[in-house]
C-alpha cells in the first residue's frame, strides 16, 4: 500500500461518505473536518518505506504510487505541504456549517482538496497544472449552486484556469526538453513568458482577476473563501516549486524585479478599488487582490525570508478569510449586500458584524490582528531592498483599513428595521473563537508562522 | 506513409470548418453534432502521432463529453436559456466576418507558433492553430455556458493535437481526456442549476 494511494482514496471515500448526509450540515462539516485532520496527521507523521507495527500487524507504507507510468510520491520535500493543505481544509470545514454554505462545499470541497494534494504529489511536478484545472472545475461547483445560481464568476474561472494549464504545460515541456537555461536567452524568454502568463492567471493578477468580483458578489462568502484559499495556496506552492527546481529561472535578469512590479500594481489596483466598492463582498474581493499582491512582493524579494513570509501570509489568509466569511454569512441574509442593505447590521447580529469586520481588518494588516506581523516583517525586509514596494504595502494598509472603517460606519448606522438575527450558542462559540484566533495570532505570530513556513522546507534550493 | 498522414490536409481543413461552424451556429442540436464531428477529425490529427487505440480512446472521451452536454440540454429543453450578450455584437454577419479574419490570421501564423515542437506535422500544426484560434474567438463572443463549454473543448482539442506530439504518455492522455469530461460535467451542472432543476451532483 502506498501513502499517496491512501491519501487520495480516503479523500474520495470521505467525499462519498459526506454526500450521504446531504441534509445534515453539521455531520457533513464534522466528517469533513475530522477526516481532513486525520489525513493531515497521516501525511505529516506516517513512517514511509519502513515496516512498522499497528495492533500487532506489520505494515509497510511505501512513498510511491505508480499510475499509468507516472508517479505520485509523498516524500520529505512535500509531506509538510500536503499536511498543511489538509489541516487548512480541516480548519475551513470545521467552521463551515456556521456560514451555511451550499452542500457542494463539503464533498466537492474534499475532492478539490484531493486534487490539490495530487498536484503536490505528482512527478514530474509540471503535471500539477492538470490537477489545478480539476480543482478549478470543482471550484465552479462550490461557487455556483441552486442557492447562488449566478455563473459568470465560475465560468470565467474555468476559462482562465484552462488557458493557464495549457501555458504552463507547454512552458514546462520547454524547460524539461529544450535545454532552456540562461545560456539560451531566446528560448528562456519564450518559456518565461508562458510561465508568467500561467502564473498571472493563477495568482489573479489583473486583468486575470475577472472571475473574482462577480464570484464574490454572487456566491456564498464561505464558498468563495474556500475556493480562494485552495487555489491560491496551490498556486503559491507551484510557483515556489518552479523557482526551486529551475535554478536558471532565479537568475533571469530582472525576474524578481518584475514580480515586485506586478505585486505593486496589484496592491495599488486592489486597494484603490476596495475603497470605492459599494458591495461588501466586493470589498473583500479587492482586498484579496491586494493580499495576493503583498504575497507577490514577498516572493519578489528573491530571498528565503521573503519566501517564508509569502507562505506565512498564505497561512494567515486561511484564518482571515474564514473569520470574515463566517461573519459575512451571518449579516448577509439576502443577495443585496449594498451599503444601504447592510445599514445597522451590527444591531441585528453584533457578533457576525464584529467577525466580518475583524476579518477584513486583519486582511488589511491592522495591528493586533493576524495579518499584521507578516506585513510588518515584509515591510522591514523591503525597506532596504525596494522602498517603493514598502510604500505600496502602506498604501494597501491605509486603503483597506479606510474601507473597513467605512463599512463599520454603515454596519453601525441606524437599522432600517427591527429584525434581530439570532445565533445559536455553538454559532456564537465559533464566531467568537474565530475572532479570538485572529487576535491571538496577531499578538503571538510565532504560533503559526514557523509551522506554516515548514511546509516548504523540502525545497532545498530555495531554503538552503 | 499511411492514408491518415496522406490525407491529413482533409482533417486540417475539416477542423477549421467545424470550428467556424461552432461559432456561426445557434441551434444547439447542430452545435453538439458539429462538435462531435470535430472530435472525429481531431482524433485523426492526434492519430498522426499516437497509436490508433489511444486515439480511439480520445475520440470516445470526446463523444461522451458531447453526450453529457446533450443530456443536460435534453433535460432543460434544447432552446432553453439561450442568451446573447448585450455588450458584444453577435449578429451572424459580424460573426462571419470575425471568423474569416481569425482564420486568415491562423493561416498566417500557421505552423510557426509550433516551431519549437520537433515532431509535429505541418497539417497537425495548422489544425491545432485553427482550433485554438476558433476556440478563443468563441470565448470572446459568448458567456452562455454551452457556447463557453464548446469554446473550451475546442481550444483544448487544438492544444492536445500539438501536445500529444511532445508528451505521448498514457497518464497525461488520460488526464487530458478527463479534462474534456470534467468541462462537460461542469457545463451540464451550470445548465441544470440555472434551469432550477436539482442536478444529480447535489444529491
């Protein structure tokens, strides 16, 4: 029996099992979360390729699963990443029922998790692009449902990821077979352009962010958070694996400078539009683009500390988005999430409003929230390396915080009606727990950062 | 030289024509029939670099993809939810002129864009270029799920013609075939969701 086989088969079985409980969201959430957590434990700590005993039986789990001549391998270089992925999944599934997402989130979500895990395991890793395409397909099913039937965002996501898949597959083939190095500048330029196109789509670099605002506006906030976390985490690991595997890529003149410029453009674009939005969900969509931009700035430093910060920011995003989405789902009780419709929402659901606002503030990097330490550390790193990028981070902080304040004002405004949206005790515990975690990680970042950055420890070229 | 290679020009021209028809036709029955015919010629071009059995498997996957979309359309009614985007001009004459221009551009580009691929035949490279160009044009014109799905399947077919010459491994072939089926399933899901029916996937 091989570890990748166990991981992917159990994920599929869990997905099928969850589908049986379609009218019991709590059971679905519990099975998905516990199952994902157990799979994370398996990925992180199982003994590979050496026999061991379980209940008196000798068991040997191999690291390699051969499928049609290609190998899926769980090894030291990727097991932490797979573990991180399943733990993030467990965290998101655990709180999902509070947000009442569509039923697809659980079983299609588990399949998406398996697909991203397969993208980490597949060798050669270039074929990960195909699994990202499958994840995008699943993402469409998570975003669009009978409760939220608008399909524009989902269709755009599918189109963009299909184009990205093709660009990355061709670029990958060029890198592997045409002897592309810094000594072959013309080929290197072609391959880099194709890779840049592929990763621009995956990282939602404008104008390839086109799927995000319509998806944010029309989908369940929790479904959007799940999809974004999954796709972006997979994309970041994929990008880092490229940088790790092709040494010449890191020596392409101006590459990291270009990544930083793209990051600056994303930060400016996202923050300006976040402040101008009149839809609460779209504010988060543009805050996310800003956050992806900040992550690219971290990658664009081209130094191990920068890569670690990018991973840390990716981990923090899981908490930020989950907290925001749980709160937003409580206060958005109808499709209209405009300024007027949400006026006084803090009186209808105080904890929900607090959760949504703290999630947004943390996404902005507000002090004493989970998003702050990573941005502060990045700002310190960029101060000497690229002051302009540092100013962009400050601009992002100011704009997204201003947007958060503007919406605080709306949520605290005079309510238009006397409705009260009651929450059960368990819902309150989850919402308050999320808020507490956001603040706790802001005060004690060492609880999360060192652990998340370990996820890429196997990339020995990037983290010598 | 086998007859498949000898008459490959037929397949190359046929994929250009079917790609163009997919943009020009509005009748969904005809669109799906044309897509199925397109898969036959795509398989022909793929067969220039792969064994016949593998090519047959790709053809079957393509036809199943057509069948999946057809079943969804049969459920919601073949004419249901046909939407034309308001912002994009989409009259027949406009589309015809656009198709002609894009085909001319594709002929101009021809096999040059695949010059890095060592084993691809001239006709296969033209076929791949035609399909990708037509697919992209289709995506530019429409936001309606069936048309978008057909556009995506056309682009991927074009990509596969070129990619199979450089990466003929069975695993990749199987994964790419699954991409066709996956896109068909997603498009069917979107059609059924919109029509208010509870699709199978939702239980």
